[in-house]
C-alpha cells in the first residue's frame, strides 16, 4: 500500500509530526502510530475462519476431484457438472465456491507433486575418469581436392565435459 510508505517517509525522513500526518491522511493517530511501530510496509489483515456451505460436501468433492484427475482430459467432468451433482445432493451454495475449492485442490496437489521429488532436477556428478560418452558419426571432407567420406569417433569426458 503506497499510503504506508508515504506515512513512513513523512515521519522518518521529513520529521513530520503524527498530528500533521493525521490531518493529511484522515487516519487516526493510533493507526498511524501502530503502522510506524510495526515496521511493516503493508498491513496484514486477519481473515476470520468462517464455516462455508461447502464444508459438509468437501470430502465428497475432493473424492470426485481425485477420481477425475485419474481420467483422460476428454472424459473428465467439469466443475460445473460437479456443482450440478452437489446441488442434487443438497448443496445450496454458489458455483464460485465450488470452482475456488477445485482450484485450491489442484494447486495443493501440484505443490505436493513438486515437493515429492517429481520434476526435481538432480545434477549428475562424476569423478575424473569414472565415465565418458562415445559415439560414431559420418561426415564429408575435401582432402587433396577429392570429396572423402569420414567416419569420426567422438568421446566426451563426463567429469570435465571435454
């Protein structure tokens, strides 16, 4: 929030009094003091945990999402179809809440897959003389004015990459 950085600059750099900052911003002195003492640039608002209408159906929906993740893309049900099925089971909330739940579930699943080692890069390290790569190739060269087919052996040392 740009206002907090302005408040901090006015007070700490320009030495402006809290009452003057209060007059310019319209915030209370207590709020301004709290922002100056906290040392944070942006305020952290606590969002209270509220029960959702989807909570009784969360297990059912996550089970469906788990099943759908195993199917091919064309055979999967959409979030709208799952929402319609939840409505038949008695869910009276909105589709947006179901879609948000599905997005969070997919993001959590993707985060777990990344943390479990899948998609992790492990560099290969070799000791000197431990391993090398070898390959054959064919190439053409002009030697003494005559085009000659060459058979070339390539070797690359894994430790030094030379």
